[in-house]
């Protein structure tokens, strides 16, 4: 049995932290609400086209219980990060029922009739896009000791560093975790907006094993003085993708790289290349996608 599922959690305005991401979060909330019917219809239509089940998870009691428990145990983790851990939690719940599962963020719009389950061989590993937008691994490697000191001094004056959502932050956060556990530190930065796997590899990933201690490790690496300069530590976060990469390495799960046709990220520019099969509308310009769909009679 096969399943496509997604999540739509409608947050209250006061659920968002009052930080530099507040205006973006409020804008995104409005765009999701205004375009709800379009987004769910396109995902439902695609699932029907390829003859697989579709589920959408919303603000139900299961979510409320999960959120309440998470907030109590990890009060320093944002609502944005909680919902992203929740989608991995649901991936495990669904793997108890379905043999093969595709998770799509709610801002992923399928614009193809081709069956993604038939395109990738799920026996080979977990299918996900690697997100090295700016080759984050080279960032510190190319800085001299003197340059790192200058960056540290500049950061203390300006309090400006990478967003914890950036590929650079996630790469170095995961590297810090791996080195702390005795690994070589090399890792991939994943975009978990689309995840495709069979139940066997989901179980092998063992994502929530020793979860409390792993989150405690992330918290210590972020908040305690140690190997990492402050301007790097302060961009460390508690996001699902950092932990996803850590678990892939720790549990020796093979990656099957999802190509750009199946996971096109519309981020800085609103552009959909020819051959695109799924559009991840990170910039929330759903108007552009609607016009593309209408123009191409999709």
C-alpha cells in the first residue's frame, strides 16, 4: 500500500516568536490560508491520478497533544520546529500501515501525472533532495584563524549571523553533533519538504531513538562554550533536517538523491523550469504557480 500525506497547521499570530522571522511567518500564514483550496486540491488530484491514498493532518487533538507535550519538555524549541518534528512523527505512524510513503510539505504543488513511486527504487534508500545551495562545508574551512577571530568580534558588535534555517547553519550544526559523537563530521543538508521512503528504511533511520538526549546534545552545543565560535553556535537550531542528516549518518541509511525535476525549490525567484514535476513554493508565490498551471492546462 502507498500513501501521500501532508500537514496543514493554522497557527495563531501569537504562536510565532517575535524575532526577525515574524513578518515572514505572518505573511506565510496568510498565503497558506488564502490558497488552501488550490494546494490541497492539487495534492489530492495527484494522489488520485497515480492511484494512492492521500491524507492531510490538521489541528486535531493528536497535534494538540503532541505540541503540548513538546512545549513542556523542550520550551526553548519554536512552534515552527515542533511542527517539522511532528511531520517526521507522522511518517513513523504511517509506516505502520503503509509500505511506501511520500510526504509533501503543504506548499509542494505536483504538476505532473508521472508516478513518483515508480520513478525511484525505494529499496535503495530514503529519497530526499540534498540542499547545498552555497557549499556550506567550505565556509569555515576557508577562513584563517585570524579571519575567524575577526568574524567573532564583528558578530559581538552586530549580533548578525546566519539564519538557523540556512543550509550553512544546518551543515555546521550537524557537523558539530557528529564530531561530538566521534564521527568525521561530513554530512548532507537535506530539504525534507519532500520525503519518499519505504517502511523498512524509515524504521532503519530510527529517528526518535534516544530523542531526549539528542535534543539535549543540540541544546548544549548551542548554549555552552566549547569548540565552536559564537557566531556559528548562535545559528545552531533544533530543526528536523539537522537531526535527519545526523541520523542518516549514525544509522548508515543510504540516500537516494531526489533530482530538481521532482523537487524544484521556488525560493529567490518565481520560475518553473521545463520538466518540473513538483514545485516547492518556498517563497509562497502561489499566484505564479496558479498562472503556470492554468497556462499549461495542468
